[in-house]
């Protein structure tokens, strides 16, 4: 079974002298994983304070964000694609009830 791992964060780390780090401030607000099978699978709604998420996939998949997202596998109308074992960060609107959907892709 393939999975999409989701880690939710509220802030970027602020370092000495007010310098902004390029990394998420720990600990995360929430963590979840969704089984990524042949159909569109949707996460739980993000925490109300989440402003960005870290996604890691162990398989090739397409993803889509929204309050009621539907991911579409690769093709002319496919949504954003992640390669197997890829990790990416995405900003999301705070308090908007966003979720992420995933579907296996090529």
C-alpha cells in the first residue's frame, strides 16, 4: 500500500538576530497519513493554525488542495504530480479548512 505523509506547521523558525530560517518550527501541529490507492483519497481537514504542510510520498501521485479537493491522475487535466520518495512544502490558507487529496499516478 502506498501512503502520502502529511505534516502540518504553523511557523518558520526565527533565529538569533531575527533572521528567518528556511525550515519549519518544531514540533508540528499535526501529522497524518493517507493510504494512496487507485482512487481519490482525501486527508482530514488541516488544523486551524496550519499555514504550511510538508508532504512526503512513497509512490508517484497527483495531489490537489482545497476544502473539497479531487486529485486527478497524470494526463492532460492532471493535477500537481509528486515523484516517488519526493518531499515538498506547500503554503495553505490559515483556518480555511483545507485538505489534500491524492491519487496514484504515472
